[in-house]
C-alpha cells in the first residue's frame, strides 16, 4: 500500500506561509528613498566661508532625512585633506564631495576613489586633472573679469591699483588673477598694478600689507581675491590714516556676521563679487548621480556684483532663507514624533491581526485537512488498483518479450549454423585453386585475400555460437585434469611463425614444469587464443608478449603481458562488456572475444582482470583454483589435449593477424605518371591494398590508414579525388570531409565515402558533410570506377567554366563556394596588378593567404594552367582589349599590362596572335 503522507497536499501550508509573509511585510516601514552615505571633505576658505558652504549642504540634505552625511575639515592643509579622504573611504561611502585647497595634491586620492567605483563631485576648486565625475563651482576667470570691469567703472582716469591674491597654487587665485588682468588690459587705464600674496587669510594679508605700507600711499584702488583680505586692506589703511578715499573691491559676498554683505552695509568695502559656495548645487548633483539621472559634468554657478545698491536686498533674502530653514527643521522634528507614534500603534495592530488570522487559518486548515485526508485515501485506493493492474500487464509483457527473445535467439543460432556450410563450401575450392591452379601474382593475391577473410568469418560465427550457448543455454564445462602449461605451449606454438615474422618476443615464464588444473580443453584454449591474438594486434614489430605462470595458495595465476599501445582507465573498465569496442585507433573486432573470455573463466570458477597504462603496457591476469573441490559432479569429464584440434582452431585466430601480400602497386607496373591522382583512406589493410591495386591501373594512388594522416596527405599532395571510409581512427570520415571541404586548399576535391553503415540516416549524414558520393559496402567495383570517372569529368567541366574567356572589364561573379571565392580572389588580384612587371607567385600567395606550393596545386587543379601562363594570358587579353577599345600608344599599353619593354611586348603578342600590336590595331580600325 502507498503511504498517505507521501501524497499529503501541501497547498494549505503554502497558503498559510503566503499570508504570514504578507502580514510581516505589512509590519515593515516602507522604504521611501534609497539610503546613501555621502562624504564631504572641505579644505578651502575662512571659517565663515566653510560654515556657509556647510549650511547650504545641510539645508539641501534636510530634504533627504535618510542620508548619512560624513564631514571633515582640513582647514587649508592639503596633506591633512588627503589623509581625511582616505579615512572617509575606509568608512564606506557611496559618493564623495571634495573641495580641494590646491589643484595638484588631490589628484592621486581622487583617482583611487574613482578606481573603487565611487563617484567624485569636486566643488569650488578644480584638481589639476579631469579625473572627476562632476564639478560644481563658479567660473573664477569670469569672477576676476567681472571684478576688473566693475573696478574700472568705479575709478575714473589713470589709476594705480593693488591686487591682493590668494594662494598661488590654487586654481581660484590663478583664474581670478588672469580674468582681472584681462579686464584691466582691455581698459588701458591702469598706470601701475601692484600685487601682494594674501594667501586667502586675514593674518597673511595683514603681514603682507604691513611690509608694503609705502606702496599703499600711491594706490588709488584695491582688488582683493576675497572679502577677508579686503577687510585687512581697509584696516591697514585706517591705521595709516590716509586722507584720500581708496576704492576696495572684494570677492565672496557672504551673509552673516563678518561676511561681505555686512562689510558693504558698514561701508568697510565698496563692493564684493558674489562667489556662490555651491553647497546646495553639489548635493543636488550628487543625488542625480546616485539615482542614475542625467547630470552635467561641469556646472558653472552664476555671480553678480554686490554694492550699496543691492546689499540690503541680499541680506533680506538670506534672513528669509534662514527663517524657512528653521521652519523645516521644526516640521521634521514633529514628523519624527508622529512617525514614532505610528510605528508603535502599527506594531500593536499587526500583532492583533496576526493572532486573529492565525486562529481563523488554523481552524480552516483543520477542516481542510480532514476533507483532504478522505480524498487522499480514496485516491490511494484507486492508484493501488491501477498499479496492481500495471504490474500484471508488465508480467504478461515480460513473458511475451522473453518468448520473442528466445525466438530471435533460436533464429540467430540457426542462421549462424547456416553460415558455416557456405563458408566451408567456399574454403575448399579456394584452397584447391591456391595450391593447384596456375595463377598470376594478382590472381593469387586476390584468392589469398578471400581465403583469409573466410577464416575471419568462421571465427566470428563461432564466437556468436559460443556466446549463444554460454549466455542463454546455461552451458556447463566438461573439466578434466590436464597440464595447463602444455595447453599454453600448444597455443603459443601456433603463433611462433607470426612472432618470428614480426620480430616479437613471445615466451612463457614458469618456475613450474608441470601444473595440473581441472579445465575444459575445448573452452579454455579459446581464452588464450583471444588474449594472445589481441596482444599481437596492438604490439608493434619488435615488441614482446610474455606469459607468466605462478602457483600460490592453491591457485594458479597466469599473466598475459604485452608492451603495446595500452588502454585508458575508462576503456579498461568496459573492456569485458558484451559488444564493447575500444577506440584504440588500430583494429576493430566484434566486441565478443573478451566478453566470452570472461564468461569461460567464470564457468571455471576463476576470475580475470586487466591493468593497462596507455601507450605502455597491458596485463591480463587469470586466476584459476587448483584441485576439484570447486567443481560439481556433472562438470567433471575425462578428455585429453588434442594438438591437432588446437591447430585447426588457431587458424581462425591468426588469419586476421596475417598480412596479405600486396599484388603490386601502380608504381611497380607503370613507370609513367598518371593524369589524375586518388587518395584512399581506409583502416582495413586488406581493403586498402585491394583498392590501391585495382585503382592503381588507372590513377596515381596515395594512401592513409586513419583520418588525421588522411587530412595531412590531402594537404600535402592535393589529389584529384579522395575515397574514404566513414568509421576511421582519430578522425571519422564525415569529420574529415567537413574539414577538407571547408579548407580553401582542398575544397575543390571530390570525396567518395565508403561505409558499412547502410541506413538512410547515415547516408543523409554523409551527404550533409558535403561528400560528393556515398557508397555502401559491399560495393560494385565497376560502379565505383564509373563514379570516379563522372566526378573527375564534372570537375573538368567546372574547370572549363572557370577558364572560359572573361572580358577584362567584367567582374567575376560572387559565389558562396570556397572554390569560386578562391578563383575570384586569385583573378581579381592579378587583374589589379597586371601593370606590375615584378608581379610574382610570392606576392599572390601572401595576398590570398595560402602557401606557394598550395597555390600552384590549387590553380592547376581548378584552372588547368600554371600561374605564369595564366598571368601572361591575362596580360595579352587586356592588351588586346586596350588595342581594340582604347586610344593609347603601344608604349603606354606595354607598361599598362606589365611588360618591361615594347619590343618584348611586341614579340610575345605576335607569338600569340600572329601579328604585331601595331598591325592588330590597324586591323581592328579598318
């Protein structure tokens, strides 16, 4: 029975969780604005200036109560300001506002800030670079120029003027001085201009003025870069008790006690140029940046001159702003009190609502679960009935499938038996012909090839029958006590001639002279035949195959070791599975040999394992128990090792190890070169020799035994046609076709795919890979030969199309194929460079992007010309066109088509067309 808890409906819990989430969310304060942290580093100005700038920022920030504001004041010390900025960055800010004292010292720390992804707003004074997010401040040049123009307007006639500057390294002092000087220069009314460095502060200005009191006696007007220094000048003049009025103009126009507005109202100075602090505008720009709104990178603030005519209006506006700010602060305090009351009441209300909802939901859930439980029980009963019905159907279907499988296996066994009769009928006559018939070398080679493949087919049929018996017929062994060393020596003896032929060291190592083991003679010999024949397949000439026999703990261990190509750990894991074939790149099999080997060893109550290192060695280890206690009575049987039977069976295993003698290559029988060449790529050595021999009668043959070497051969020799198997080591036939067809060097070569994969899907996949033909094995050789002839004929027709007469002023058609693209590029480059008498193959190969050898072969394959003949033909064609259609002298045409001298041009032209260029031109115009 299925458990009810498995089908428990969880929707009520989801509903309850959703309600609770909504209630919890309703208890939270809604976030009105994004919470930011803004850092502000201030360094410039006097106390009143810094206070005014800070007051403006706080006034604007009062509209954003959730913003955290971090403030530092370096009081004119640039080194201290750099340290303070780094401290602000360590605390973590979203944006930095900085007011630098000097232009240069802040460059590095501003770059560091921007590198961390933190925007930087520079206020009042610029740094010496443009590395900032935004700048807010007045145009100090315009401030200086405005001061100069006002200065001139209030002083008549020729005057002596004094300029008290700020810090020489600060950008405001530099720009104000330049603007002031430009205004005075334009007016041409300054008799003499004195300059003093007041360094922005009262003390510095007082010291500078005290040292130059004699200068003040001849001064008619004074311009100070800020109101503080202007006030110092007024106090110094009062101390000197000069009896003449001196006009004093300052900059800042700050409100409040000691500010410029108060100085103008008290007539301490005559006027001041308003220099806005930019605190409000800097905060506004900061929020535009943080909220990803549009902002100006450079914001220039407006200014005006404040004197006795407008000073009272400016003071009234400032007092009104202060009053409004106090009202805002008072309202914010009241709002905070109301917000606190609202939060406490909302919390109590939400708790009450949650309790009520929980009570209602709990009651509803209890009722709901009661109803759902009844529904679930009814549903489970129905599902259990359905599952029982399905189980019965599966049992019935399994029985039918087993019967169908048994029928297939019976058919499989019968048809395998039927294969043996025609194979036997073929074997006898072929052996008679080999030994008695008078045959030439080619005919004898073909008969030996057929004889060898009959034994291979017989081996495959026997393996299929053995697999059927062991896997499905529950075959038992007929074990008898025999010397296993004698069995191994008999098997090794049948491979001696192959080992000697390939210089392979094949030996048995054993400290025991005799080792009696209970085994089935007709089955265990297949184990050693399989292992040794496999070793021969993967061991190179000059290698070794060693069999080691050890006896210990009532067990005999036999190791079959070779130094062949080895296997990967993944291949070794699957090597004993039915029908598994490792991609070792050298040989193919049925995938049954090692699976049968393991089954036979297991029938003998033993085990077989494998250890392998890729490209080094492979060791198969067999362990068999000694004695007879492990055997049942019906597994014991008296039999003796039959050397003749072992030899007959051995012929099936080493047939595929024998290399069929080549019947001769085309180069042996025909010394003269062939018109066309064919590259054959086939990993089966016999089929490769057969195709090479048959096709070598008509074509020059190149061969390769795997996909990668086939590609290299195609690039190296550029054959006229390629025949390739589909299933190849290292690179499949379809992958090889795609690679060659997509490379400009080989895209023109027709490719025929030969394969045993006969399904329609495989044929479609081959054609999608851009193969020109797809033929299945076994194939009809005359049909293959005719296919080759047709493909080469079609290639010749295409070549004729490319080399047809093309007018010089016509453009070659644009095509999607690589061959036409190559011809277009090749012909186009030559047409563009016909006038170059030094045009050579190296220039063309570099321009097209292929090697010199590949260029020669590609042009010869597609156009049928060598490159020199083609260039000469195009030059003469263009010369013919120019003589017919253009009014040029013979000398001009000579150099236009790339000939070095008119005489040489005339000689070549006459050899081609039977007349000189002059005669040809006259013929065309008569």
